[in-house]
C-alpha cells in the first residue's frame, strides 16, 4: 500500500525555505527552525509571504513534491509542481464519462449524505443526555429526512440534476442542525449557517480552512493516479477550479473535516481568541490558531480505519488516494461502480 508521506506547513510570514543536501531547511530571521528529509515529504504548503529558494523549488519539482502557495487567510494562490505523469488512456476515459456521469454522481452524493447522517447520529450518541428536548427533536427530524433523501437518491429514475438538488437539500438539513453539535462555552463560537468568501464567524472560518487542506490532498491524490483534477462529475467544469478534487472531497468532508472541527471546538483546543475579524467582516484563524489546526490535522490523518470496500486498515490520510485509485479502476472498467467511502 502507498506510504503516507508528510505535508510541511509554513505559517510564519517572513520565513525562508532552502535546500541543504537532501533536506528542506526552514529558517526564521536567520535561525534554523526545522529540517526535514525531502524523501519524507509529499508537499509543502505556505501561508503568506514566505521565501523559497530556486534550488529547493527545483529539487521539489524533480522529486514530485508539490509546493502550494496560500495567502495569509488560507486562500489558494498558486501551485508549483514538476511534470505530471498523467495516463492519457485513463484521462480519455474520464473525459468520456464526464458527459454521462450519473452513476458516479450518485455514488458521490450517497457517500456524502450517508456520512453527514453518521456524524449527526454519532453526536446524538455522544451528547444525547445534554441536549434539550427541542434539540433532540431537531436532530431526529434531520436524520430522518436525510434517510429519506438517501432512499430517494437510490432510485434508478434520478438524473444528475435531481441528485445535485438532493445534495443541496441534504447539506441544508445538515448545516441547519450543526450548531446543536457545538458544546463550546464561548458565545462567539456559534454557528448560524454556512458562510464563505469570507467566512463570517469562527466555526465557518475553521471549516473553510479545513476544506482548503482537504482539497489540496484530494487534488494530489487525483494527480497521483493519473486523473485530471480539473474535470469532475458532480461539480461542473469551471476555469481554474479543481472539480474532480472537489468531487472526491465531498464524501470525506463530514468525517475528516467536520468531525475534526467539532473536536477542536468542543475540547476547547480552539477558543474565540484564536480568531480575528478583518476588514469587511470576515473572520480568520490567527497564526497560533492555524498551528493548532495543522497539528491536529496531521494527527487526524494518521488515525487508521478499515476501508469498507477494500476491507483493509488504512490511515485516514490515505483515503483520498484510495478513493482516487478506485475511481480510476472504475473508469478503466475494472470495477462495475465507484464505491464511496462510508464512515461507520
């Protein structure tokens, strides 16, 4: 099985990255702060103004290590990578199927909705005794309606647009009760609905940050098996958008990102002081808050779960790669259908 390699995150603006032998060296104000062997890295992600030496850029490109540049808020800016080893026959199959993607879209949406329902049901088991009667009713109604949507999407007469509509309905139900799952004592750490570009509260800022990290991992996974990350099935094509990476991310968001966000908030590892409000009302993680999230994200990816289709134990960080591999096998005709990753 593929080895889970590390992602090196640089969150301090003004930091410098350089190559020393076969190592990446990070310095702040001329003082060495970290040294990592290149063979242990899958990618390097920087936030804000960070200097990267030309020698390091060349070494990363040659070794297949992707460099991703984000602004200080976590918004994607650029991606530097060497030659992409795409499989032309696989990509031609991908392009053909994207015109009639019904079965793949059904699997993606079923996986996402089932995992959203599992997150809600797990929360009821964990915090059920602490919920008020009205909250229990809301949660029960949401899980029942999600089950109904799952049954409806399983019907053969659904088309792609119907599935996209059902996915939106399920997301509305899920985020409609998301605030019930938050147990933080901070009044500012409440969730009043999904907001993006910019996020308008700390929980949305945390979710958007985690989704950025997951998108990066899913794009890398798609490219690693020879797929084109820009051509998706559930997400429509749009210039500059990694639609396939967003497709792969959907079924993983509830478990890898949403559950981690709830854990960080409910365990009080993140408090209101770890966020800041900027011009325009947008809310963003502070530098210290980003470090907390990145540390937890790396630890989360090391946790192992049994893959429901492969029936093997695998780190959560490898799940995007395994799903991309299964999708490639389906496109090549080796699998009759794309099996979504279901959390149990």
